[in-house]
């Protein structure tokens, strides 16, 4: 099994594309496109099946991480102003990215309208040979993402305590 992509609801497509490309370094595969609620096309029928009757339409864009994972951005016509995380609800509550420019990505996240939710944490602060760091951040719309300085495998190797 391989990860293909993640879909993220955003409040403003232009701002989202700017944030995800400029702050996080993703590349645009397909720019902002409009999808309307209709039954004449396969994409229209598929969207009604997924979103239900009455979604009216949305803008969509497809981006890509440097390792080939897709990020689908959705800007629904009818939407909340911001994402409100409810940790008592079942479901996905964040995604995670890995970077060699850990501090730089944090700075760009803030510069492009995101938020840092916590102080940077080291998994093994007592062991200088294990420098893996992480931090939770938000995009400009309140979507949570975790930033790693090292790979998932390195961070959670069997000696993780």
C-alpha cells in the first residue's frame, strides 16, 4: 500500500495555493478549477455521490509533495469560515510533512498566514545523537499539520521510548 493523496478543505483557494506552494514547497499539478453540481458529466455525478445533493460546487486544485504524494485542495461554495478541530470526534485530524528546512518552514508558515500551535519538541532531548524534532502547525484555515525534521522511520525506530 502506498499513500496517493490527501484532500484538504480550504477557505480561499488562491490563498491556499500560495500557502501550500510558497510556505510548504508543494508544486501545482493542476491549478484552480471549478466543479459544478450537475449530472451531465462523470465528474459531476461522482461529486454528487461523494458530497450529496445540494453541494452546489467547488474549486479544486491538485498539488504534489517532492516525494510524489498528492494534495487535493477543495474550496466549497458553501463552507465554514475556519476548520475547528474537535479532538473528541473520530476521524483524521492532521497530516504530516517532513523537511530538511525545519526552521525555515516554520517561519514561512507564519509568514503566509499559518500558525504555530506548540513549541518545537525533540523526541529524545537527552540524546544528542537523536536530533528528531516535531511541531504542530496550522494552515491559514485552521487545518492541522505536523512537521518532522526526520523521517517517520527514523523518528519512531524500535528504540523509541
